[in-house]
C-alpha cells in the first residue's frame, strides 16, 4: 500500500468487485458480509491512515463514475452559464453508500480509541467536497455528493428516535453539514439546504432525545442566515439568492407549524443574523408561540393583557444572550451600573461602545455592532423584569403599583429605563433604529419580556421630546405590520395600544398626516388591527 | 447542554475564506445544478417474502397505488374491502401496507386485542364499561384457518370482556 | 412587503405535521416514497 498509484488501482479493483456483487440479482447478505470480512483481512478497516485513504479513494471513484454525460441543453457553449442537463447514473454512488450502510449495520468496529465509522467517513467526505469545490469552482457538480448523503441519511437515521445510536448518527450528520455550510462551500448551498431540511434529518434531530438536537439545528439555521445576510441586507435578490431565500421561508414555515417552540427558544440568536430589512422572515420567527398556548385576539375590546396568566411567565431563551456583552467586556460594567447607577461611567460613552471599528463596519454594512445592541437591550430588560418580579414577590401591595401609572414602574426600573432613554437621546437615526428594532424583536407571544418591552417602547414614545423619536418608534412598529403575515402577537397589541390609548395622543402627531398616502396607510393598518 | 454550541451566531463569519462576490458566483453555478427529484428517489426495492417465479405477464413489482394512503382510506366497510384490510394486516407484516390497513381498520371502529392478536368491533353498545374493561357482544375477525377449512371470517362473540390493557 | 406565504405550497392549517410530506425547500411537490411510519411490535 505504500505506493499511492498502485494503492488506487487496487482499491479500484476492490470497488469494481463490490459493484458486481451489488449488481448481481441473487447475491445477498452472505456475499456482502464475506466481502467486508475480506476488507478487514486486508487491514483496510483498522481506523488508521490506510482506512482514511481507502474511503477517500472509494468516494472519489464513486463520484467520478457517477457523472456519465453532461449535455448542454441551452444554446451557447459551456462558457455561458447555461443550465446543463446532467445525465447521471448513480449506480456507483448507490453501491458505495450501500457498502457504508452495511458496515454500519454489521457493526464494523475500527478498533479501540479509533472513534466510530460514520464520523470518520463523513469527515473524509466533507474534505473531498471542499477540495472538489475549491478546485472546480463554477464547474463543481454537487449532485453525486447530494445522492451519497441522501442514501446515507435515509438508511442510517432509523425510525426509533429514542435510541442513543440514532442521536449519534444525527449529530454526526449535523456536524458534517456545519462543516459544509454555505459560507464554506457556496457551490453546495442548495444541496445543503435540501439535506438539512430533509424529512430523514430535520424532524428527527428536533424530535429525538428530548430536544438535545436543538442546539445543533440552531447552529445550522444560523449558518444559513449568515450566508444570506449580505445579500438580503441590501435586498439585492438575484434569482439564485431569491430561490435560496424562498427555500428558507418554506423551511421556516415547516418549523413554525411543527416545531414552534424551537423558533421561540432561539429567536434571539436568529435575530442577530437576520438583517433588519428582512422583516417578513424575521416576523415568521417572532410569530412562533408554544403550541399549548391560546393567544387572545389582539383586537378584543378592553383586552386586559396584564391579567393573562402567561404574561408574567419568562420565555425560555436558549440563545446566549450575554455572549456579545461578555465578548466586549461590558457585562460587568452593566451589572455594576444596574446595581449602583451613581458613579458609574457606563452611560457616558455607551453609544461609542456600540459602534463597530470602521473596517468591520464595511463588512457588516452598518456602523453599529447589532448583536451587541441586541445583547445589551435584552440583558438589561431581563434584569429589569427579574427586579420587578423580585419586588412584586416581596410586597404584594406592589402588584397594584405594577398597574398604577408608569411613574411608579419607572421608579422601580429607573436604572434600566435610563439605559434605553440615554441611547434614544444620544444615538443618531441609524443607531436609534437598531435600538428600537432590538426592543421590537421581543414583542412576541404573551410572556413577561413581551409585556416589559411593550411597556418600554410605549413609555419611550410617551416620554420622547423629539418628534423624530416618536416617528421612528411608529416606523419600527408599522414596517413590521404592513408586510404580509404572519405578525407577532406582541407587536399587534403594542401598536393597538399606541393608536387607541389617549395617553399617547397618537393621532394628534403631525407625522400621521404628513402625506395623504401616509394617512391612508395608518387608517388601513388601524382598521386591520380592528 | 442546551446552550448555544460552537461559534456564537453573531459577529462576522470567520468560516468563509471568500468574499461575497465569489460566494454569489458559486451560488449562481449551483443554481444551474440544483438537486433533481430523481436524485433523492431511491429505487424501491420490493423484496417478496417468498419469491417465486411467475409468468412474465404477471405484474413483477408492486402497483404504486398500494403505497398511496388515499387508496386505503377509500376501502369501504363492506366485507370484501374489510377482508383486504385484514389480508394486508396479517399477510404483509412489517410493511407500510400493514400500517395503512391498521389505520383504516381503527377508523372503521375495529380495535386490536394484543393478547388474541385479533381485531374486535362492538356488535352492540357494551353492557358494562369500567376504567379497566368493557363487556358485551363483539364481532371479531377470525384469521385462523380452522381444521375444517373454516376460519378467515367474521364471527360474533357474546359476553366477551375486552380488558383495556390488551388494547393496542 | 414580503410575499403571501400561503402561496409557498404548504398547508399551514393542516392538523398533521408538515415535515412528513415536506419534499424540498425548492419545490412544492410533496415528498415521494413511504413516509415515516412505525408499527407496534405486537403487529408482527
């Protein structure tokens, strides 16, 4: 085996033998297991470097023999990006994947501390795909690799979801897909999304082992959003990115319908990587609510939000809310400020801290560190809500105070609110927009974050001394309401409160009548909100 | 172990060695090589339980319609249709057809008794119903081939107690 | 203004899970082949 060329030739002979066995109408399990025993006797399945080279060569052989002919069906030569119609025979890929699944089913053991077979084979396959894509670039053909993964997924992800082995299989694929994410292999993006959302993978990973697969899928969805972000941010949707975007929406709708709690629990990290302009896609995520929850119709007259049982329950947030704050070493300073505002310098240069260095601003397409703003707003909000609940628990009387005029609330959460007020006053239009977005992203199903942030955004509207602030708050809410459905429940009840409650004298604001179409727009949205 | 794993989602992606334009070009190329439906279709290997050679004029593979749930839902509750359901249930075990047949039998108010491996249907409302069981007259499908060649028919069992812990 | 999501070929009011017949993100064709099913051991 020392000589690479003869090694390749020998593996080619072995592979050809295997294909003949697969092709034979009556050969079955005994022939298969005999062949695998022979491989073991050749020392090819010891989990060492030879094993790697063996599977590497097999994979390349299987893929190479897959593409039989590439017919150019559109006029013009290969140079133009015409839709090549590939006539592909998958016999070689199917034979190879059959060999892998049989090894898995026969429990081929690579020996002590050699890890298990599947992760090894998947890592070899991911390396080949990355290398092939790098070398071939626009000529890279994803389909044989797609076929290989579909075969392995369909065979190896058993129906029994509670079996630990099944979870290992699914996470091995999840790790492989993370390595092959679109940012790393963009020419594989469509095949990637097909596989990640495949019914042999996505539902199984989300259903198995009491949600242990959720962080893996959250990471994959984040990989997809990160890839699309630069193109969605400027809404420059050529056909390819538009197809990927629509495909993403379809996957999100399946998640919204079948796994809403997953979207609920990870909304925070998804909002970090979905650009602010992507309002409808973000609304799909923010509209998710636990299946056992019944949402009262937001347009119910005199709806008493405060009396809803769920409104005082904290939502489950599985994302790392504090991560961005910690990364900027700001969490300690924020904690100290919330405990003892006097003497803290947090607010003096807070806006500066939220800006990106110029070089990063170019890449990010904004001067602000959006994940840091999101982290700061939600972290401060969580502290305030906990403080409120703490006070409430201590003095039952304060329960009434909660519903008294905002002054009393403000007193209890003055420090937290001061952070929002400081930013609203000191930030420029772009910064304020991102701040208000971070708040509006918490207006979801009935929970105590929705309640708190709804109160905060209305309070900021009432306390604003500049028209531009009230206009921007209105814009942030309105742009989320005028897009096609779905619309998050918390957003609807906040906007209804804004336009109905005389305390905000909304209709007296000049910007509601600044142009006939704007006036009509407000009226139509007000009507649709009942 | 529920926390976010691996790299935090926020922040500039550190994974890509390429710029946006390159990625868009590669995506464009991928757009012309989308996976096709046939790339996922796996040859349906129907392995007959007891393969035997039949004249070539006989169908050699399953008719696709038997894997279509709508076909099973349309089977009525007349004897012939019900017998088809029982045939699929008892003679195509561990197959999608058995699953669909069981689903349809249940919809037609048959209940599977785990101890007797037999489907029962209430002939009249049960005389006694408790949390543990119900007792009354039931029709049941006798799939045994009795030595007098009978069997494979529906019989009535009076005063039968159906214990719920045998209900599948 | 986004798109009318009901035109993406998914029955969002379906009482059943959508994932069982979800064929592809890029086509509204339902999935082919036997959907997932399990039969209890006592059926065999």
